[in-house]
C-alpha cells in the first residue's frame, strides 16, 4: 500500500509538471482593467493622514478585488491594474508620502504579505493586493507607490529628505507571494519632482516568473526608452510584458492603443496594457496585444466615464516573430518584402507644422493618385497612394517627416514618417490632433530610408481612433515600410515612428 501511494504521488507530481510545461508552451488567459480611479483632490495639496490615505486606497482596492474575482471566474490567470490607479497623480513629494509603503525586493525568499499579518501590518496595500491574488487564485500586477529610507552616512546619493520614493509596479503569484517589484526608470514631467528615478540593476530588472510564463514589467513612459525593455526582451528573451500606465493621449501617433500595438508588433511580444480611465485628462486606452498579430482586444473611450475589463487568450510566442504582420504569413514574396526606397524627387512646396512639440516638414497630397517624397536632413519619406474613386471628400492630407531630438519633457532622438489628415483641413494646422476622417485610400505605400539601428514602430489609425485589422494592412521587419491595398476604412494616419536610442543623451 505504501509503495502504491509513493507511485501515485510520483505520477501526480509528473502530471503537474507536464501540465505546467503545457501551459508555458501554449499560452495563458490574460486580463487588463481600465480603471476609473477614486481620488481626493484635497490630498494633492494638503498632506493627508495615513488613515485617510489608506481609506482612499481601499476604495480603489475594493474595485480591484471585485474585478479580480470576475476575471478569475472567467478563466483569467493574470490581471493587470494601472499606474496611479490607487490614488491619482496630482501629488508633490511630500503630499504623496502617506500613500507610499515599503516594498521589499522578492529575491528568492518567500514573501507572502497575506499570510504574515504581523510582519506586514504597516503595509496595508501590499497585504491587500497579496490577499486578492490568493483569494482568487490569479496573478495580480498593479501600480503603487514605494518608499525606502536612507542616511547620508551610509548612502552618498541619499536625497536631502532622507528617503527614496518610487513609482512602482508589483506582482503577486496565485498564492499571494510577492514575485515582482519594479521601480519606474523613465519619469515623465512633474513626476521628477515627486519620485526618484529607478536604476537598472539586479534588484530593479522588472522580470518575474509564473507557472504559465515569464513576464517583464515596464511603466508608462518607459515604453519610449531603451531601458529596461530592451534588456528584458533581447537579453533575457522575455515574450510577455505587463504595462501599468496612466497614458495621456497625443493624437495621432502617441494615442495609447496606437503606440501599444505598434510597440508589441515591433518587439514581437505579448503586451498586457492597463490604463487609467479619465477622459477629461485625455487618459484612456488599454488592451491585450499579441505581438505581430496585433490587438486581440483593446479599449479607447473618450465618451463615457466607465471602466472596462478586457479578457483574452494569449498564445505563447516562440522565437523571433518580427518578420511579418501575422506569424502564419509565410507566403509573402521576397519582392513584396523589400522596402521601396527609390524616392521620387522631394516636392519644392514644403511647409512646417508642429506635432507633439516637434517641428515637422510637410508636403500636401494634392492629387487623387501620386507618389511624393519629403526630407528632413538625410531622412526621406515616400508615399505612393491612390484615393478611392468614390471619395467626395475635400479633406486635406499631408506627408510629414521629422529627424532630430524631441525636447519636450525629455530629450530623445526621433526619426518619423507620417501620412496624416490635417486638422480642420487647414494646411496651417497639419500636425494638430485629429481623430476623424471620411477619406478612404484604395491603396498606399509608406516608406523611409531610416538609419540602421533605429527601432521602428508601425502604426495605422482610422476614423474615431480605431485600429484596423492587420488583415487590412501590412508591414515587415524592420518595419521601414507599411502598405495597404484593402484598408476600406477612412484613414486618419499611417506612420512609422522611429526611436534612435543610441543617440539619446547619456
């Protein structure tokens, strides 16, 4: 009998290991929640008591609890909540302090706040998130604030107020154990007056492991920079990224869902993106993106004040899938995959426009069918196009180029080619935000002679901020060429957004 029990135990253990391997090989069910954060603007300017801060955060955690329960009941194995989802983002360095907690780095130790009420009595948020994960048997990823204290005697870099404050992402396994902690490395705008910048090291690498795969964590503005995502994806081979964000939309290229899809495609990774929902601040846009296959589900809503839960099966990505728009598209001919870098001469009637605080050079699309180019220094962009013969629109479109440093909020190097509708159909407003269109292009082909080493992000946006199906447009690695002969939807913009990380200031 004892021998039989041992055999059964071995068989059960082997089956469990096989099931785990099967999950890792096949994929998982992911969920993201676009959250309407409950805030108290009075706490932005007047330092709250810890009790008041906990009460506010618990109101948001009640919603996290409810959504985790729903997601788990629908089969989700991991759920992602947004950056600033627990308290909002209007604080300075002092008023934020009551909302911060000490967050230990997991290392290899088993840290389970839910199981250790005494040890984690002072970290109420950490413990609550841990218990949510454990209660519903789901991996929980969320944004929160962290603090760690220091002294000049022991740390020469210690801030003058003797504490480090970090915009932080945490991850909890299904048993409630803390498995991931990441401090945001690329701070945006006024965040620099509230938080300290995270640094890339063995304790801030942003990678955690689950029974169904390994994940990297990045937060919001990190998406536009090399660290830590390039190390996670290309050094460690991470194929799943979780992305808590509070992304403010900047039409057309830096609309949340547009850059999220383009980023996932360009890197060939799955992306679970959770944004806050606050249309009055232009904050919306979440989704589940499956590498070169694009959006499985996404949400962009500027019309209502409703939160949104997205759940979808996420297939495992094996190898480097950055070759073409769909992993199964092996029939694309070699001739089609070559970027058309023979440019027509640059038009002489160029003009300038401001987009996202950068000075673009534009040329108008004045014909129903044409091939035109425009250059900025050595970067030249070409568009060959045919508008649909049934068009009765008088909408104005332009081809734009930018090659240089973006300097608003941060300084980094861009190379961009974009076909876009001009706001109010006024050439003097080319580059201003626009989200609607009625003009259908029967076909178009956009390309640029980008420098080697520039990371390119392909994006197409149609009427009312919709992401058209990748069955309607094409691109191929290294994404210096996007084209369509079957879009059928009114085009707002088509762009190749390039980041030259090596040129960024060190």
